[in-house]
């Protein structure tokens, strides 16, 4: 189901990314789209990934691949576009919420970078809204040293 935004002036806007980018500009929060040309490209890349992979991926295998990709990408980054909070973080958070809610403690530990990022984003002011808080245990329940 493709979202549509009916505006007062002109035709409606179609598509999650188009609508989101329009609302960001209307709110004068252009920094959410990236500041430099490189950041803008990275934000656009993750927005496309969100629509093509996260929205499309429904099998367990797809979900594992998405989590693995994100875990590798976030290994040395705070946010998807590096060190700045962007629209990509917000929309990826909303796209992954249903997945993260269903992960076991062990799965959350397996995808530690995704878990760290997700927990950070869900506590970012104004992001979580109506969604439930996903709980992450801070200390490990077990060790590999036996």
C-alpha cells in the first residue's frame, strides 16, 4: 500500500520517501536530508534501502540479511549517515520496529550494533511517538568462558 499526501495546492504526493522529504522541507528541517552532497547521497541510499528491502523483505532470511547488513554498516557509525541524525534513521527505525520487538535477547546481542543504534533512536526526542519501547538488556546474561 503506497501512501498518498493530498496537499492544498496542486496534485497529491505519492510514496513514503517523497512525502517524508516534502514534510522535512516544509518543516524547515533540511538538515534531516543531510548537509553535504555525500551525506545527502547516503541518506537517499538508506531511504531507498528502506523502501526496497525493509518494506519488501518479509521472510526470516530477508530479515536476517537486513539485520546483518545494518550491523556491519553501523559498526563504526552512530547513525546511518555517519555522525548526523537524519530522516534515514527515523524511517528505518519505523520500518524495523516490528522486527526488533520480536527479537530474542540472544538475537539482539548477535546484532549488537543494530541494537545500540535502535535503542539510541527510540530515545531520540520525538521519534518513538506511539510505538512501544523495545527493551534491551544492558549486561550480558551469559559468557562464552566456561
